[in-house]
């Protein structure tokens, strides 16, 4: 005859872990040491690492690719050289550049000399066959000389009819970049009321039929608001120049023969102010109809990179980083 046990509904027992007296029916087997009977609040669980390995589970990796030392083919070396060519948003690197797909994605490409220098961009794509590194945003360009020094002779100061030549005083105010490089320009029409009357700061440019956009940073030097005209390649626009606020103004157009003058001016019979006292900085001219990021020019223009451009590539640490993966287990970008 099988033995029988009492239900223990009125019995008391001692918890094997805390030693307190509790109702018998509240004791359960411990998860960490099953031979112990403990109160539910004292129950412990075994750590997963201490559980017996399931030998039926796949553990080994097929075709693993472990992390290696610095000489691993997975490491991408920094690179420098002379470009083979350039475009508005790319640079064709030297033939010695990496042959690994996507090697320089996420790296920093700096133009260190020659056309287009000095500026840097982040590489968005890389073709190992053609060595073309595509960057974003596009390379900066500026076809004006002396973009912050309007006292230079490359900027003509002319008056016509009864208008006076504008007076330029260099470095009179803080520019948008925080430097004391904004020039004061004083224009005067002297009552001129016909289109042949003007007071203009201008720059003659080639008339080659290519659409370009010209831009300037401009602000009133007094408490007054002025109306002036900006012009590129025969296309004009009236602008409001206000106190206490730098504005970047622009106008786009394509050159036609004999009409390549760019200017900031007052002109009679155009609804403009009779005089203006303004601050001017950061002139820029570039192909297209969209204003690009400003870049300073001096005695030479800032052109697109070409086969004279030298560069330095600060490569990502590894191909994994270039492709957007972390080197650490469970990581990623």
C-alpha cells in the first residue's frame, strides 16, 4: 500500500535560505539549488551561463570574419596624392588609392593644394574601379577675386551722369564670420533721376553664356533702410538693405556678349535710394542658380578641383566602419 502524506495546510516550516518560519505550503524548490525549499521571495534563479550547454544548438560560425591586427586587409589606410580629375561634387583620386569597394565612405577628404583648395568634405560614395570619391555637400566655388576686400582694383568704383563713385573704407565692422573684415561702402546718386545716372561697385566678368549666380552679404551701416540694385550678367534685382541684420542677397543670370558686368549700385529712375551707407562682405560668383556655401577668395579664384589638386584622405578606421558597421559585437551605426 502506497504511503500518503498530509496536505500540510496548517503546518509550519523553516525556509532553507532565510531561516524564517513560514506556512508549509508557501515553500517552493529553489531555482539555483533545487534541493532547497524556500519561501517564494527567497527563491533564486540559476545564471544562464551556468546552465548546461544545449549540444544540439548551432554555435560555430560558418565562414567567420574575425577582427584582426592593424595589418589586416580590413583596415583602411589614410591616403594622399594628386587628383586625376574633379567635378562639382567629386574627386578622382590617384591610381594608388584603395581598391576595396566603398573603402573611403565616411572619411574626410581635404583639398590641400591646387585648384579648389583649401576645403574638406565627407565622402558619401567611393568607386574602387574609377577611384571617384563622391562628396557632400558640393565643393565650394568663387569666381570673384578679393571677395572681402572691395578696396582692391579688381572692384571698380564708378559714377556716371551726376552719380558719384562709391567710397570704400576697408575693415569697418564685424562680418558674419565674426572677423573685422566688413567694408563700408558709401553710394550717392546726387539727385540723379535717369538710368544714365549711377553709383556702382562693379566687377567685369566673361560673357560666356553660362548661367551663374552672384551673392553678397549686406547690411545698412546706419539706422536707415536703403533700396539698391544687384546685377549679374544683365539680370538685376532690387534689394532692401536693413540695419542690424546681415542678409545674403543673390541674383542669377547667363552672360551675353558685352553684358558681363556684375554690380551693387544705385541707379536713377529705378525706384532706389538717392544715397546709401552700407556694409558689404563675402562676394561670391558660381555656376548654377543655387547659392553655395561661402568661401573666401583673395588673389586667385576658387575653382573646381582638377588634375592639379593635391588632397589628403582621412580614411575610416576599417571597411566595417566605412560600410556603417561597428567593430564590436552588438554594435552598429
